[in-house]
C-alpha cells in the first residue's frame, strides 16, 4: 500500500511526525536541524536528515533480525521512514559503556574511562524540566511505567547494547553510549521507537578514537556530516 503523509502530528527538534491513511502507521521525517544543550545551540546541517534516517533504519533493521522489536516498517524516501504507531513512555533509557558527556561531568570521571558492566540510566522526558535523571522509584512514583515494563525496558536496552556493541566493533566503531526511547504498540508490546543515529549515540573510531557523532557539533569540532557519512559507510559493510 502506498502510504503518504496526511497531516503533521508533531514537529520536534530533529524530526517531524505525520499521520498516514493507515491509523496504525506514522511517517517520520528527519530534518537537517541540529540542536544541543536543550535547544540553546542551533544550526542547519545540510544532509544530516537523510544520513540519520538511513543510519537509524539500518541499525533498527539489524536489531529486528536479532529479535529486538522496533517501530520500523520500511524506509520510504531518503529522509522518511514508515513506522508503527506507538504510545511512547515519557522516559529516555541511556546505556553507557565508557564515561562521557553528562555522566563524566557529574561524577568527575575522565572521558573514555571504561566500565566493567554497562551503566543504565533513566531520564524523565520533560523539556520544561530539562529531561532530569531519575531512578526507577521516581519512574514508578510518576507512573511513567509499571514495574514489569521497567524490567522490560532495562532488558531490551541491555540486549540492544550487546548487539550494537558487537556489530559496531566488527566495523571499527566503539559504542560509547546511547539513548533509546520505547513505546507500546496496539497489542501492548514494548517496542523500540525514536531513532538510533549519531545524534543519539556516541560513536568513536576504534583506531583513532576520533568522535564520529553529535559531539562534533556540541564541541565545535567541525565536519559533522562527514563524520555521519563515515558511520553510514562503516555500518553498511557486510
Ligand atoms: N542523548 C540524546 N538525547 C538527549 C540526551 C542524551 O540522544 O536528550 C544521548 C547522547 O547523544 C549520548 C547519550 O544519550 O549519546 C548520553 O548523553 P548524556 O547524558 O551524556 O548527555 P549530553 O552529554 O548529551 O548532554
């Protein structure tokens, strides 16, 4: 069935979401806009949208083959994907293999120090509050998920980490950390939504430890889209 956008449901910092003629499907359109530090830093990076769409679809397809349910139905155009409609949890699930970003800063850790086991964090998705870090008791108190749903989120996030870490390591990329968002489909199954891209993950070149992700934008390192292109090229290797 040919699915075309009906009306714009939501426009975020990096994506637009459209309804379609099929009530079970949405269309996600990736924008070239880049923002950091809760929207304080902004730019337009020509080509970023199509790179993120292709990278995210590639990685989601791989996860799907490994038994992680994702919202991806199929890629529609270079910047658009057809996805399952989900009711999203107001949670961000972050998994970290090496210290970086907010955790390194908050806990005084050197960027790049490894952890013996992955560190999992939950943040409350709330722009006005700046998506604060919360623990599982907070998530339960705020009724953001049930105890069994939290267990499922944790298990799916850790499984995703194991799969992606190995997949990327084989292609010369270190998975430093990443953020996932989940929702529930019409059948009540917990499904991975949102995106998996250099905007939402930290990727380092395994050989040079060069940053190949949004930190290039956050830290004014330049060549942002060139780095995203390297990621696409590396992950699409068999
Ligand atoms: N992240 C994200 N969206 C957010 C916050 C974090 O995609 O709103 C990703 C970020 O790109 C990194 C990981 O989650 O790969 C951990 O981010 P961190 O908590 O270190 O925050 P940041 O340094 O991005 O403020």
